[in-house]
């Protein structure tokens, strides 16, 4: 057991250390220049992309970008109060579910219009509507096998990651220009950006309040992933044997949110864990930046790219329209 732990430590150390150093630099710059630490972490990380596949760093970078991210998101549950949920309202949660369903249907329609199969429409629509690359991989796992399935999945993963990265930078600026409050911006970020990492990064770029709200709204979307996977499994024969599970970090988020609102956890402990969560997220965003390749982001097929961009804009438009016409 000791040798196994030692082996894992050796394989993870280089990449995790790199992400931690970038996170520390991003935090230092943020504290001295007032810009968001998440944005600094992403941009500095992108400058170190050449180390993403280095043997000494690759495993640790992957661990930081995925496991640490999900752990940090799970810890955010301790920062979600009943007041936060009430500020959004049950009606807004129902609307988010409507956004997801509408985007899925829109994706299916676009796939037919561009001569693509229903499977691609559900794959692309699910990735945009729910949680980006994670949703794409999960949905692909329950689609019937085809020779080009892996290629389609890889394209969707690259495409939604690129769009989500752009959205992480552009959406906070857009929502501020539209005069949105921190609450409204947090709701829109959580309801429209694809990947969890970019939702967290964009939310905390606006404010801590927007970051928590954005994460909560994003968790509502993530919670729909098993439902969508079941729908996909029912739509295609031969996929019914696949197992569908709820993401562990979603369960962690919900459990910790419940505990936080019982009053049993001392405020000092909540503050300490909140700081731990923040560092986990900055480190994860740093690793995500290291993994982001600008060259890879532009390698997309025109028709596939149009479908993903159209779905992204569709989700953005219906969400902004809802906030500007109905509000909270």
C-alpha cells in the first residue's frame, strides 16, 4: 500500500506543483492589481501549455483539472445558504430545467437541418445544455457504437471547451454591459456556460455572491445529466445495459449545503473550508489553462462548429431574454 501511495505521489507531484505555483502567482497578481484571480490563473496556465503532456506533469495536471475541481465545487455546498436559494426562487430553477430541455430539442433540430444524425444532435445539445465535455463523454457512453462516434465525441469535447473558455471571459463583460446585478449575472453564468470549471471561473470573476449562485444553478443543470442519459438510452437500442450514476461532487455539494444550513458547523470551520475550496478552484482553473491549446481550439469542422455555436447562442439568448423580461 505504501509503495502504491508513493507511486501515485511521484506521478502527481509535478503537475499539481505546477498548478499550485500558477495559482499562487494568479492570487498574488489579483491581490495587487485587482483583477480576478481565476482569469489570471487561466491566462498564465495557457502560457504553460507546452507542459500539458510532459511526462512529469501530465498526470498531476489532469488530476488538478478534474478531481480537485470537482472536490472544490463539492465544498462550495457549505457556502450555499437557504437565502441564496430563496433569492433565485423555485420558479427560476424550473426555468433552468426548461432551458436544458429547449437546448436539447434545438440541437436535435439543427442536426437534421445540417444533415447530421440524431445521435450527434443529442450529443452536441447535451454538452451545451448540461455540463460541456463531461456531458459529451457521458452521453457518448450510452450511444450505440459507430466507427465515427469517437471522432464526433472528440470534436464536441474540443468545441464546447473552446466555446466555454471564450464564454468564461466574455460573458461577465457582456452581462455587466447589460446592467445585470451580481445575482442576475450569477444566474446567467450558471445557466449558460457549458463546463463547470468555466462557470466557477466566470462567476467568481464577477463576485463571490455571483460565484456561489452560478455554481448552484450549474448544479441544477448537472443534476439533469442522468435524466438525459436515460432518455438517450431509451432512444437507441443496444444501449440499455449502460449504467447511469449521479456525479459524486453533486451529491457532496447537496449534502454539505444541507449541513451548512443546520447551524451545526462553526463559522470558523465554514470560513476555513471556504478558503480551501477557493484554492482548489484556482488550482483547478490553472490546470485547465495549462490543458487549453489555442491551436486545437480552432480545429473544427464548419458545419459541426455552426451547430455548437448556434446552440450556445440559443441558450444565451433565451436565458438573457428571461432575465430581462421576467427577472427574479
